């Protein structure tokens, strides 16, 4: 329960900050151009709100807010936020105002380039926020990374990689697009986009040709075992209290030797065995709960930390086929980079640009059937935060989510900033502004699309996180 509360608190802090800054981008440009902003709300206030500067009790305490043209407040639906700009058809669907003669301080009365900056202000603020956060994180903590050449034991590859020509122990060091300098999850993205990959094999460079049809990074990451993993012997680094492993008497330092009579030397070997059993369950349409338990039950052999005894235990893995241990990862030498005020902002810009390019590149997978299943809502986003509060991780994730919000909002979907910007480009090129009726229907279509995407994301979260809690 404590873990859920910590994750939830981090999520709320992150979204509250980013929503205010995003809407502040719209608000700032509107005020700069003298456009009236009627409301500025964090979260949505359908039917009622949690706080408003127009509330009677608040105006009694602070009388000068009573005549302020902008109402500031906090809604009760934590799905974003909004600014209500006069003379604009938006999610508020206030069409009555549009029937009145246009006023000089309304959005519709402004030149196209001013309206563009007002609409783009939110996305711009999200990008600037990510840049500033990345820069200050580098200033405060620096950056640690594993140079690829320091991964001395190399990687272990799955069957798909072996069929291409990779061998266990290979270290990818270069593709046809350039050098692979450091180890991170981006290595799989780099390989998926490459035509050739050069690996270091027993001290010699070997060039491998990738399939002409390319590789799907989503499938590379989702496959079990994954396309490549650190070559790590199956030692137990720690045991989660109350977990399957803890109840079976497994201790820190033990080494997994065999599963169901098959020798295990690395964690990738274990993942492969578990994957085979899971696929047997999923491939059977008549699988019962008892069948699932049967396939999740493993006879495992562990060697004690000092190697003096061998213990054979029966493990019934949980619904996610996990036993509840932290895997030991080889202690490879890292490189630490420190930054000062002079170089942290250029470095933060460079880092943020790489993250942005990678995220945009990965969007192509969302259109696939497997990609659609990976779309998540707030439960998915909240789950990526650590279970213990860590400021460095919090700020890095906040910057990443800020980039996600920027990209999502710039998509040319009616109702989003990108949809409004497309219409402004149309007006700038043709000199014709869509009618209020057309704008109203475009906004309705956009709201329908956004609701449909939210339903998809929520249903995925229910399937991936809620139903497993009840064993479904």
C-alpha cells in the first residue's frame, strides 16, 4: 500500500506541475497579445470544482480577485487542465460567445501568427521544461553510463538474434549509422533501425547484415527472453520479503542451477524456460486456473552462496511468472560525467533532443496491434515511477513525460493543439477561416477521438494491472 501511495504522489506532483506549465504557455502568449483569458484551471471542473478564485469565501479574503478577468481554479477530474480563451471554440464548447460580434481582445480577432503562438505555447513550454529539467539534473547529479567496451562479458541473445548471426558474448559497437558508445535500452532501437551491425567477438570485429524488412523494436523488447540481455550468471542479489522465493527459503547469494531438469547458467536461460511454459498456457484455449498453476510451478535447484549445498525447491511463480528476487548484474565500470552552469544547458538540450527523436521514432509502433495493447493511461504512467522516492529519477521521469505531452499535443488530432495549428496553417495558406459550425464539429470529432483513446488506454490498464490483482 505504501508503494502505491508513493507512486501516486509522484504522479500527481509530476502531472500537476506539467499541466500548469503547459497551460501557462497558452496563457502567457494570450496575455502577451492582449487576449482575454476567462479561466485557467488545473484539472477539469465538470459541474463543479475544488477551488476557484471566484468563490465567495476567496473573494472575501482577497477582494482584488473579484474583478480579475481570469478565474483561476482546480477541478476534480485529474485528466489534464485548460485555459478558456475568449473568442475560441475549444473543449468547453461555448458556442454562445461565438454568436456575438468579435471583440478586439478575443482570440478570433488576432492575426494568424499570434493565434499560432498562443496554440503552440503549451507544446513549447513542455519542451522548454524538459530541457531545463534535464540540464539541472545533469548539473546536480551528473551522468553515469556504461561504455559498450566495458561490458566485458558481452550479451546473451535470443533465438531471433542467433538466426541473424549474433552469438552469446558479442558486444555491438557500431552500426552503418555510427558508433554505439554506451549501453542502454536505446541499443535495441539502434539495432532495429540498422542495416549492418558490427560486434566485437573475442577481440575481433565482425559485421552482421540485418534483415531487409528490418526489426521491430517493440517485439525485440517484449519477447522473452529479450533480443539481447546482459550476460549475467543466475545469482540472487536480494529476495523480496513475503515473495514466492522468500517462502521457498531462497536466500541472497544463492545461484540458480537448474529448472525442471534443465541446466541454467544465466538469467536469460531462466527467462527462456519460463517463456516456453507461459506460451504453453496461453496457446491452450481450454486452459483452466488449475492448468495455469501447474505451468507456473517449477522444480528449481539452487546452490548455496558458499557452494557447500544444493537445495531443490518447488516454486509456484506468481501471475506474472515472477519469483520475487532481484537479479545480480555484473559490476561493470561506469564513466561519470560532471557538468557546470556553462555546459549543463547545451548537454541538457542534446540529451532532450535524443529522447525526443527516440520517442517520435517509437510512435510508429502504436499503430500496430501489439503497440495498441501497450498504450496506457495514468496507471501505466504512475507505474514507471520508483517505489521509493528518488529525486533524480522523479525529475528525469517528469522531463520525459513533459516530452510525451508535447508530442501528444502536437499531433494533428482535432481538439488538441496540433489540430488547431493545422487549421491555422490552412487559414494562413488559403486566407479562409473555417466557419464556426465547422469548428464546432471538428472539436466534437476531436473530443470523440480523445475519449476513444482514453477508453483504450484505461482498458489496457485494467487488463494489465487491475485484473491480475484478482487472479483474472
